[in-house]
C-alpha cells in the first residue's frame, strides 16, 4: 500500500489517486476517443463508452493487484510506464490493432 502512495507522490496530485497502470487505462481511452471510431466502436473492446472502458480497465488492474506479489506489482507498474511512453508514438491503426485485435482478422 505504501508503495502506491509513494509512487503517487512522485507523479503529482493525479498520481496520488492513480498508479501508472490506472493512468494507462485513462490514456488508452483518451487515445481511442481521439482516434475516432470510423471503423470501430467501443463494443469492439467489450465496452459501451470510453468511461465504461476505463472503469473496466482500472477495475481489472485493481483486481489483479490483490493476487500478485510485490515484485510482480513492480514489474507491472514498470510495464505500464513503458506502454504509456510508447502510446504517444502509435498511429490510430496501431492502437486499435493492439486493443481490439479481433477487429483486424
């Protein structure tokens, strides 16, 4: 628990509430919204809206953190940070291909 609080302190006020993986959920939702949904819908992601996608993503991460070791949590947070950095360089097609691969079959 203290690990998340300390991580949050280094990321500003928003970080006090969310860790890097929760931030990734929000940023992916924002990116998909910015890309538009000309060929895709939130239903392709099993969601009804961006808010539903983010809520589900954050809930899934929260559930996972209750069953993993502290080392696995650290690795997960590091992986989310790398994904957050890479997300900005991806095209809309690449983002949709990553998050809704079944729509590209």
